[in-house]
């Protein structure tokens, strides 16, 4: 006579009501073209893109990466939900804090749109060295952060997580998961924008 579904747990003999889980949100598919002007070795690039993929996947965002160094791979202009990630070297060793800018996203704030992000590989390498961190992992996080700006269509930063403005060597060394994921607010903003 019960109106609920019950699950019998044989090991303990306890009856536990089942709870219907909400359907997961639909996944967001995007394409990111990678131009490796910095000539980062393939092993490091592959590892970095794997890190960036996992960070985006955790926010229900699936990224298909296109290697634009392959002939003809990026012969046509990007279309909707297609972004460009450019890896470059600046050789900027100034001590005024510019070294710690690991990348930037070009956003048209009036149109709330952008497709190009640039990662400064030499800055990433130096920050990894100062932080005693793996270069490929930090490169992947920087790529995911700048892709996040393109998905959000803003250069604003969050107070926490992957989209925070400043990553200290201590944060990088600490390697806390909460420091490297998109916040719920960021994921919600990306969904509102792209769906």
C-alpha cells in the first residue's frame, strides 16, 4: 500500500526509499582551433589539451580540438561555437608583473563576443618554474581559463575557481581541485549565453 518505490538493501536488511535523480544538463559542444606558433612539443601540447578538456568537461562543456598546424585543417573561417587558441612566445622577462599574465582573450564587449585567445607560453613556463609545477598542466589550465573567457564573452573574472584573476605560485603548488574548476556561476552563465 506504499506509494513510494522501495529498494531492499540485502546486506543490511534496511529499506531505503529511492529518489529520482534530476536529468543531467545537456552538454555544450564547442570546437577550439589550436595554432601552435610557439612550437610547443606535441607531448606537452597533448597533455595540456587533456587537462583543458577535463576542466571543461567537468562543467558539461565538450571541446573538440583542431590542430591547425596540419595542412588544410583550418582552411575556412571559424563558425558559431568555434574558437581560436593561439600559443605564442613573447620572451618578455620584465619584472613588473607582466610576466604573470599567462594569456588573454580578445572580447568585443559591445557585441559580447570573441573567438581569439592567446596563451603566452614563455610566461606559463616561467610561472611553472617559479611554482615548481608541471608546465603542461599549467598550460592546460591557462588554455581552459582563456577559453572560459571566450565562452563567457567577457574579460571579467570570478572570485574563485578557474576563472579567478590571479594565480599565485602558492595556489599553483597547492593544486587544490576547487582552484581549477569552473564555478557553478560560470557554468550557469555559459549555459545562458550558448543555449
